[in-house]
């Protein structure tokens, strides 16, 4: 099968002149997007795949068999997917879409969407056998629009190991040494509670500094420049980060931590290699925690809005709602990782997801035999 991929892409071509922010732009503005597409393409058989959106859609219709969409939180009031709807219509191919999510600060399914996104929903509903959505809330949002050919799958990244078992284990907390965190100051405005989220984000950074933990950036411009920019750019970015986090720690200590511990990965395989070296990962970035769980590292998601909590609930992932946290207590977060419960849920969902792919005309790749968490 020849597949044309829309939505998230698994990798990008980097020019030597690309700035860190130019590279970020090629990921769609969030390095976590690459994990979605990387996982999805690893799960399905294909003879050819491309994702160069500059190709005329009519040419796509002639050369490829199906459009596959690696989706994310597309159903959000500020997003306009009218262009993608038009592209799909002009290509005139069947569509398979996985991981479509609704993002809101409440679970009211009557959310307002841009007219272009409303058109996108109509187009995929007509061309997909079943629409794979992130969680039950997204299913409700679509049902209010009369769209019912929907299956709750979660995100493709949940199945990226392609193994019937996750084999996740955890050690005693006192033996936890290497920690990675993830957070973003720009999510505060659409959190369940903006003030509470702002305080918790600062708490995540505070614990990172106190524990010499690494910070893995995904969309945070100053941090990404600090991790991968030129020496001059890094100096300016460090000043910006320290100013934004004023009061989290003494300025000199905060600056030293930022220079040594802020990381970014523009390549999923590099990210996987690095994540295996940690004992625990936490923060509110879904994919920053998912990539850890998929590779044997305990992780806990701090859920600040529907796009993360809806998925975590459905998938059985370790998580905590921001309303259930007063401060960031690393031991408490670690204790929320129930490996047995996650394993039990995964064993139910994995075969259902494979059946969903087949139902949509895709051929799942053979499952990887039972692996140890380190493999």
C-alpha cells in the first residue's frame, strides 16, 4: 500500500542553516508530534510513504492508495483545519485517521470550532471507515455534530512498542536517581485552572533544580534555544528562562541548572536512546511521558486539560489531575505509577487497536514478541 501522511510527521529534513526554532517549526511546533507519526508508521505495512505537503493533492490522488492522518488535538477553538479538508477533498482518496483529540478547559462537549475545522470533521467522517479518537470526550464532541463512525483508540504512541506487553517495572523510590521533567508555561491559559497550573509549572521547575533533573523541552522556545542554539543565543535564552522563573531558585543556581540540564530532541530515535537512561519522568507533556513508559521508564502525567486527562483515563496511564495536587511532591507522583494496572489495561487495548487498523483498510505489522523493558 502507498500511503500519504497528513498531520504529524515522523521526521524532517534539516538544513545546516536551520535555527532551533526553524527545526521546531518543521515538527509542527512541538517535538512530541513526531512521536505520534513515528509510532503510527511503525505499526502499519506500507510499500511507500510520503508527507511532503507541497505535492499537488491531485497528484497524491493518482500516486497513492490512502491518506493516513496522524492526528493530535485538532478540535480546538483556535485551530483552522480547513486547508487540510480541502487537500483531502482534492486528493479524493479514502482516509484513515488515528488520535484525533478535542482540547478544552472543561468537559462540555458543545465546544466551538473554527468553520474550517468543522469542514474537516465532515470530510473525514465521509471518507474514514472509523475515526480513531483520543478518548470518550472527543467521541462526545463528534457525536454532538452527528458523527458516529468513531472508535476510541487513544494515541498511536501508546502502541509504539508493538508488543502484547509493556513489561514496565519500577524500583524503590530511594533508588531513583536520574529524573527528567517536562512542562510549559504557555499551557496555563487553557488549563482547568490557570492560577493553579501556573503555580504547579513553577513547582515542576523547582523540583528539577533541587534534584538536578533534566528538563526535556518540546515546544518552549527559550528552553529549546538554550539546549541547541549558538553560544550567543544560549546566553540570551538562559537570561530569559531565569527571568521567567524568578523566585524558583537563586538566580545563579537556576542559571547553572538551565545551562546543564535543559535538553531537546529533534529525532525520535535519539529521544528513545536518552529516555532509557532515566529512572522516572513526570510533567504535563503527554508524549514526553508516553515515550518513557513505552521504553521501561515509570512516568506520571500531570493533567491540566481535557486533551491529556481524557486520554490518560482511557489508556490507564499513571496521571493526576491538577486539582488533586497542592504542590509537586516527586515521591507522591512516583507512587501513582501502578505498573500492574497499566499492564492490564494495555493488554486489553492492544488487540483492539490492531483490529481498528484492519477495519480501516490498514495492515498491522506483526507484533513484536514479548520484550523486556530495556529492549
